C-alpha cells in the first residue's frame, strides 16, 4: 500500500531502492537506532540546480568580461533560459572565441534585430554562426555541444562546460601555455560546499577546478604515462605499475575528499558513494587527458539508476578513459584492473555486514594501499611513497634497474679496461726500458764496430800498401818466358831448349855450332816449360789485377815471333772452356769479381781496348765495320 508521508515514503524507498533512488539516494546509511535516512529527489534536484547555476554564472561572468555585447545581453546571474537565449545567435560565442583564438572564425555574421525579416532568415544566420563556432571549437579540440543544447529541453550544462573549457584554455594561454590546463567540469574537493556533500554526485556540472596538489598528482600521472610509453618495459610490469598508480590516484582522491569534508564524519559510506567517487576520478582524469588536446571524449553524466545502470556508466567512463589514453598512444590497462579495486573496496566497505564510518573507511584505504603496495615491486612502491617524481621513478622502476645493471656492467668493464690499460702501460714502460738498454748496447756495439772498422780500414790500407810494395819488389817490369811445346811428331832431341833452371834461367842449344857458342844462357823472372798449363801461367799475373783495382797501372803483353804462341797464352785456344782461358779472360774475370766484392764502398768503371801493332801500325781490333780502324780509334768501355 502506498505511503503518503515522507517518513513512510522513506520506508517504501528502503524496500525498493533501485526504482526510487536517484543520485544521492544511494548515499543511504544505517543510523545507530537502525532506522534509515536518505536524501529525497527534491533536495538532490535543488542542489544540482544550485551547482549548475553557479557554473552558469561563472560562464556568464566570463563572457561578460570578454565581450561587450555579452555584458549587455547577459545578467550576472542569468536563468538557464535567458542564458541559452542570449547565446543562441552565436554572435557572443563567436566574438569571444575570436578574442581567445584570433582568426578562429574568419567571418562572424552580425545578426540584425529585425523581427520583420522572419524566423527563417534569423535561423539561417543563427545556424551559420553556431556552426562556425562549433567547428572552430572542435578544431581546437575543446569540449563542444550540440546546437540543440541551446534549445528548450537541451543540455545547457554542456554549453556551460564548453564555455568554461574555453575559459580554462584562455587562461592557460594567457599564463604562457605551459603545463596542463583544466576545464570547468573537474571537481575540487576542497571547495566542496559545506553541508552538502552529496552535491558531488551531480558534479558533471560542478563548477570547480583542481587544486594544486591534485593537479600535481595528475601531472605526475601523465608524466609517468608519457615516460612509460617511451620505455620498452615489460608490458605486464607496466600494467601492474600503471594500475597501481591509478589506484593510488583514485584512492588518494577519495582520501582527500573524505579528509577535507567534515560532513561525512558520522555519515556511513556505502558502495555507491565509493563507486561515484571513483567514477569521478576516472572522469576527471579523462577530462585532463582531453584538455591535452588529444581527443574529445564525451563523459556521460553519472546518474545512478541502480546497479545495472551504474555498471554501464562505470564501464562507459572507463572505456572513454582507456580510448583517450589509447589514442594518445600511451600505455593503457584493462578495465578489470580497476574493477579489482572496486571489488576490494566494496568488500572492505561491507565489513561485518554494515557500512563503515569515515575514519574506518580511511583505515581501510590505508590498509588497501599497503596491500596494493605489496602487489608491485618494492622499487615502484618506493616511487609511490616518494610522491611520483619522474626522476625518482627512473631510478626505481625495473627499467632503471636494468639500466643500472647495464651501467654497472659497463662500469665493471671500464674498470677492467682501466686495469688492463695500466697493465699494458707498465708492460710498455718495461719494454721501453728494455728497448732503451738494448739501444744503448747497440750504440755501444756500433761504436765498437766503428772503431773496429776504422782499424780494419787502417789494416786494409796497410795491407794494400804492403801488397803493392811486394809487387814492386817483385819488379815493376817482369819478363816471363813460355816455352812452346814441340809438336807430337817432332822428337824431343830436336828441341832447342837444353835446360830450364828454377831461378828463371834457360839454356838454349844450337846444334849447328860447337863449343861454348853452342849453348847460351838467358835469364827471366821466370821460365815456364812446355808442359805449363794456362792456369799456372796466370798465377804469377793474378796479383797484378788486384793492384789495378788499388789504383796502380799495370800492363801485360805478349811478345814473340809469328806462331810462337802469344795468342795462345793471352786468349787461349778455346774460350768456351774455362781451363783453356788465357790471361786476358782470367784477368777480366778477376777484375769483375773484385769489383763485385767491393761494390758497397767503391764503384769501378772497366774499359776494354784491343789493338794490334803491326809494322808500326796501330789498329783497333774491336772495330767490326772497318771505319777508324787505324789510330786514333774508338774505344769501348764496359762498366759493372
Ligand atoms: N804452349 C803451346 N802449346 C801448344 N800449342 C801451342 C802453344 N803455343 C802455341 N801453340 C800453337 O802454335 C800455333 C801458333 O800459335 P799462335 O797463333 O798463338 O802464335 P802467334 O804468336 O800468335 O802467331 P802470330 O804472331 O802469327 O799471330 C797455334 O796453332 C797454337 O795452337
């Protein structure tokens, strides 16, 4: 049976929460006496309207500051209808956008207020401005809205979001365009209206921005995301770390919310509140990613229509967030990772079957954080404890460990190289010392050799002088006598040689004479008998060849009557066999041999002439063509 009173209605709502609770209807709790309290739709709607009005007022105020027409058209606190009507022609929005981003809309259609022209013309101009505005905003990747949102029944909150987003972008540009900027849809928990904690639930229109500490958290998270995308970490580790970081962020947000607001001290928290806060965290993070200009993602308004609806919206938020992160080509994670957090929190909140009070819940959060810290590596936990500074992270995450290991390895190699270098240096120094000592020995030895060489040359000179002195002593002019053997058919008793002495004497006998006239004695330096070989003839001549190379003039010639054997002795009967070579060939052979042995310190030039003196005529025997055969004649020189 339907209940008519509020109190009785509360009882009915308690029985069918999914159908009758909206928004903060989920924020129910058990009182000490076991009765239930809840916030009704009217109060919730009133608070949402207040929050939306505050945001609308801020948007209107900013438009008034930016544009003269807006200052005239918009009051400081316009109604929703007045607000939409003033902006409907797009003129204010286009002018403001051109001031924020000059040239964004090249042509703004001034709308004449001529009612008589008819609704059709006005609608066309209105549409052109609005279309230009929305296209330009879209290009700037800011939050946008539908034209229909300015009509009755449209979502004016989206228009407000767009304007506040534009405002945030403008302020960010004016501050130098450095770092991140925030748009109007974010939540600032520290400025949460006192006495109305539930207003957070409808905070898609909450007119707040992040405070510095939360901004820092966001930036650190983004920094981590960016850094992670550049580092080839093992994916599972990254996901674990990222999930942990996000959890930490979400929990941190919840902690901050609960810590900052006093109204929930005695207000039992249930799973729905936690869900909502977590979704807000996702939404805010998504919004921040959007504000980076990467992707405009429409964040659905969180309207808790029961568990199923909550799950859908929750998933939608998460999907949007992950899509945004994915499009930014950052590392991402699975929805299930965050759901684990929700499941854990819900289980924690259930406690012993009753919702926890604020301080109990904070204890649970601490417990959760401690437990989550154990899920990831100690290094990453250190990073989280340190506050998420990028530098700290680089030093602590696994990649840094690997990098450190590589650096350690390289350091070790460097030390080994240094040790090896020192060792090599010592060896080089030792080799250098040994080489210096060896060099000294060589220098000393060379000096000895120089002395020896000098002495040798002295001795050699003495020897040369003595040698040639011996040749002089042997006689500057030496006359040798060679006896031509008798032909085989001629008997020995017909020879004119009677006796050949050892000291160069030869006795010639004339068989046709008698007495002492029959024999005559002749004396030479040496007499060679008929059996003397060519080599034996040359033995006495050979020393003179060395004297020639020592600078002495030597002349060897044969003298005798025709057929006496001059040619035989000087040239030899057969030059093709060395044994029969005469004096000339043997002398030339020795000349060239000595020249070869002395080539390192003396260069000789050898010349040859062959002449004939016959009938007091001198002829060149080496001339083959008959020209200039007689003296003076050409000379042929050979040198080696
Ligand atoms: N010691 C010797 N043993 C054997 N045969 C010899 C000897 N001396 C010369 N004859 C021979 O005697 C001949 C004449 O010798 P060779 O031509 O050398 O004389 P020659 O003095 O040069 O004469 P010419 O003045 O006319 O040129 C040659 O047949 C040569 O072989």
